[in-house]
């Protein structure tokens, strides 16, 4: 899906959500005021919040589609993350207010005026919100929109929580026993949980969390299956919006190849990745010699070290300089390893046992994505 189609789909879904939620919110609040039901009023307020959330989401989508400029050469796609951040805070605020109202209802219970007509209207609203939420979540998956997903989950949760409101109302009508404040308390807890999870996910995106493992695997596979490239490592993907990435990766090339031969391979690969995965990729090059007997022996020797160290996951960029006889190599470690200095000291000592005349230049790194 191209960028413009994605934005149009999100905008259309947002407008539908705004209209539906405004109509439902007005109906619920009126019914809640007439019947004196705290749970129904809470539902109405929450539905109105969903409408406001959709307005914010629509505005964020429009802003994120602005054309790149000198100050923002990668565009404004990250505005979507800020939009989701605002929505998460708004959801949390709504949950806190509902929690306060519910606690007050538990401490100071009031009489309710419930009718079966009001219950029917709430039930119809629940059905509408359920299918609206399912629709929004479907579009969210297609467009990879975190803000659309947040509002869609709220809609779907509203439908489930409406069932609690209906049960509370029926119980009051049949047994004159009210669990209205408890239902409102349940609303508040669920909303707070959803708002917190959405907030944490968005903060992680803004901080630059690792993600898109499938995209990384596809890019690695594309690179490693390219003739002339031995392997690849150190892939880094920089997210400038849900469908806007730049990246860098180091590739191993036979040291006998000329610059012209390397350029042709890399240029064609760069275009493929750009067209297929929408990632602008920059390549770093490691020159390696796979045929030299000493290098084959050295690979086996280092492979044994990696195999016997639980926190070392792999190695790459192994090269022996003919001029200086210096050994270059990178070790990849997991995030549980804390003492990198000790590992460096151990590895260099290990290499000196077999290659005492060769200085070692070691780089220790984690797996990037």
C-alpha cells in the first residue's frame, strides 16, 4: 500500500468513527441523565472521548503526510507516534475520572431509574461499537497505524463493558440491587490498563525500540542471496514513521573484487530493497578472504570460542591485513552480557595462544535492528 492510499484509508476510517461515536455519546448521556445511571453516563463520556480521539487521530494523519522539507528530510511520519501518545494520555485521564466517579458512587450510592428501553439502546450501541472496533482494528493492521489500533481497541472494549452495564441494569430492575458503581469501577480499570499499555508502546517507539523483525529478516535474506555478497551483519533500521525507514548494514565482500564490481552489486541491491521494502539502505563493506588456508583455520578457531561462550552469538568481519598482519574481527553478544571488558581480555588472550605474532583488533557489539 502506497503512502497516500494509507493516509486516505486512515482518514476515512477516522471520519466514520467520529460520526458514529458522536451519535452514540449523545444518546448514552441523555439516557444516563434521565435514568440516573452512573454506568450509562460513564459509557457516554467514554464514547465522547473516543470521538475526540478520532479527531486527534485524523489531525495527526493529515500532519504526518506533509511533504519532506529541509528541516525534516525524512518527512513528518513520526507525528503519528506523538498522536498516539496524546491519545494514550487522554485515555488515562478518562480512566482516572471514571475511577473517581465510581468510588464516589460506592461511597454515596444514589437511586437509579432504569427502563428496558434504555437497556435496549445500550445493547444496540454495544453491537455498533463492537463492529466499529473490529473494522478499525482491521484497517489498523492493514495500515500499521498505532493510533488507529488504540482507538479500535477502545471501541471493542466499550462493547464488552456495555454487557456489564446491561447486566447491572437488569439486576437492578429485577432484584432492586445495584452494582452500577462496581460496573463503573470495572470500566475505569480496563480503560486505565489499555491507556497504560498504549502509552508504554508509544514511548518505546519514540525511544527507538527494536522492531520489525520480519522486515529485518527479509532484508537480510535479500542481501545474503545476492551473488557477490558473502554475508551481512549489523543491520540497523531507523523508523521515521510506520512506513518510512532508512537503514545501514555491513556486508562481507571477497577482497579480490574491484570497486567497480562491488558498486554494481550494491547499487542493484539498494534499488531492490528500496522498491520491495521501502527502505533506503546504506552499505558498509568488510573485505574478507575465504580461500586462504590460514583464514579457514582461523574461522574454525574463532568458531570454537563462540560455541563455548553462551553470551556470544556469532562473529563476522574477520580479516587479516597483509601489511600489518593485524587480525580484525567483530563479536556479536546478547544483551545479558554485562562485562564486555572481561570478554575482550579473554578473547585476545585466546587468539594470542594460536597467533602470538598477530595483534588483534576486536569490536564487540549487539545485534541491531
